[in-house]
């Protein structure tokens, strides 16, 4: 700090403020304690470093921060009282917070109680939502910038020092520059992408949530470049692995925040708040419940039909007694037997039998699992076809003589395992495909653009990060091709089993069953 900075700042503030000691400093500003004499209150004054105040772009960016935040109103945003530019200094005045930063608390406690972490995330996300709706991206969400005020530890989100006003074209943020704090950067920040949106802040907040719950950040390394490469290429560990008692819904919220592809994250801070509060889950259940397709327990459904059939027979018997003739009871009995027989065939094809109905034992069947299009992507159709193949195989086996069915008793379990394997491979393939954003061509363009820039420390760092991302994508493409080939083999094997059984070629099924088991053993 320049020795004359306090004196110059005191002159710039004038008689309205009594300047006190330094509170701290950041990458391009100092923060001083002061006393507002007119309103008799403690304040903090943030002043741009004098050596930077001579740079017009930085000075405009600094004023923009103050002016943009001053327009916002939210209980969890640190407000701005006034903005000034005097004595060659640019500064703004804000409240002096009585409390500590989240970073200080984490250094003391390492990890927080689950309900406390959830509350901090809700309050911080609410503040971000207000800023995002005003067109501001924070770009540096981290524990240092989350203040916990007083004993209640009320969240105050602060320091929009590198915020960017979305929708402007001033060029104040240098294209391709890496801005933020490495351990909390989003993948798009790490790659130097200047077109980031609000979902970048949600990624950073997810990192903060992960740290509050587990006591460590998900990505760490010996160098800044290595940390940035991990943001781009490495899958984050699950919160549940390090904190098994964490509720599944909170584990899911954090995992979705940390998706590499912004399109896979929460679309807005409001959605994130609702998910943290549970409203998103209730809404999702209500939507699924109102849909035209409902997945219910087949045993429970069959029992309902059986009770209805008994009720129909009883009603027919009563009607015959009242009318003193035999008519409705036999008709109801015949109809009930036919309906229950047809329903039982469907039940048996799904892998259940009379013991499940009478004893309440449920045989697990993958067919009862719902399929998530977001989880499987373009491979959903292939898995649906695999499940249809399984149903067709069951029906074909049901038409065989009992002796042949007994010889092929191992086919159904093997087919179930094949469908489960295909589903898991499809999920893996979808996860790998999500990592191709941006693609190889886009990365090559960014690398060439960085090479064409003038020499600078930032340029060298970006080249290292982009090169690491390119190598990771090339390795991912090799793995994607391997998984795609494995999925194709499994789906082809299922189709072959179905074809052989439908054609009645049961002689070769024992050999085919052995091939299927060998395929399963390989995985």
C-alpha cells in the first residue's frame, strides 16, 4: 500500500467521514474502516489501488461495480451507500459488517452442519438471483465474498469487483482472460470463455456448498493451471462419499450445480433456491403424477383387479338372490376368471408368479424402473427397444413346451442382466457425450486465437489450460468410442437372442446363453 494512500483518501472523503485503519485488501482495491459523522454509523470504504486508477478501463469497471450494486435491493446483498472520485482516487462507501467471512468460519470449523450449509446456500442463491435478473454476473463467488453477519450468521454477498454487466459491449473484460479464483471457477471461466452467464455463478456456489459440507474443495492441485484443467475435465466426487449422512436431495442439488455443461445445471438461481427448499421436488412429483403414463406396482395392480372381480361376483350373487334366479353371479364369475387369467399372463411375462400375489413377495424387475431422457439422451430409444426385446423373449419362452422352458431357465436372468448392462452403458455414454462442450474445433480456434495474442502471463496460462482441455477431450473421445461399441454389442446380442427364440431355434440357445454369460462376465 502507498504510504500516502490513507491521507489522500481522507482528503477525498472530506469532513463527512473519519477514516480509521485498514480492514483488508484484494486484487485491485483496499478496504478501510471509517465513521460516517453525519449519520453516526460505522462504514467501510473500498478504494481502487492508485496504480490502477490511472487505467481508464479499470476505473470505469470499478465504478460500474459500485453503481450496479447500488441499484440492487436484497436482504442478503451488501448495499452501497455512495460512490466518489476525488484526488485521483475512485472509491465507494458501504456498511461495515460485524461478523466474519465464510472462509474464516470454514478455517475454524472445517465443515458446517447440514442445515446451516443449506441455509447459507439458499440465502446466497437468493442474492445472486436478484443480481442476475439485473443483468449482473458476480464471477467470483467464494467463501471470502460471503460474509456472515452477527451471531445469526446472516449471509451478505459482497465484492462484485469483477462483475460483468451482461448485455453491454464495452469490452471492459478482456476477451479470453481468465477471471476469478481458480478453485471456484466454472469450466467456462477456466477456458477463458467471455460469454458466460448466470449458470457460471451457480457452479461456483456449488463449489462453496461442496466445501461447506465436506470440508474441502472438489478440485485441488499443485498449480493454478492444473486446478483449471480439473475443472474442465475431472468429474467431481459425490458429496455423499465424504459426508454419507448428507440428505440425497442436497447431494443431487450440489451435483447438478457442478455439471460441466452449463445446460445441465440449474437454469437460474430461483430454480436452485426452490430445489434447496424442496419446492422443486414437490413440483416434479406433481408433474409426474399428472402425466398420462404412471408406473405402478404390477402386484398391487393385479390385487386390485382380483378384489374388483370378487366384488363383481358378490354383487351378482346378491342380485340373483334378490331376483330369485341364477344369472348374474355365473356371468360375473366367468368374466372375472377370463380377465384375471389375461392379467396373470402379463404378470408372468413381467417376471412374477402366484407366490408374489399370495405371499406379498416382490421379484425385482428392471422393467419397473423409469427411464430418464435427460440421463440417457439419444440412447433412450435403444434402451426402450432392449426392454421390448426382453418382453418379447418372455412371451416366446411362455409358448414353448415346459421341457424346453426348463432347459432355458437361465435365459431370463441373463436377459435381465443384459438390459441392466445396456442401460448402464447408455448412461456412461451420455455422461461422456456431455463433456464435449465446447468441441475440439472450438478449442482449436481458441488455441489459435491465444497464440496470435501478444506475449503475457495470462496468454501462457490460457494456452496450458486449453491444451490440457484438448488432450482430455481426445482421451474422452477414445473412451466414448469404446463404450459405444460395447453398447452396440450388448443391444445386438439381445436382438439375436430374441430372433433365435422367436424362430424356435432352441437347440443353439444353450451355446448362445454361454456367450451371453461370457459377455456379462467381461463387464
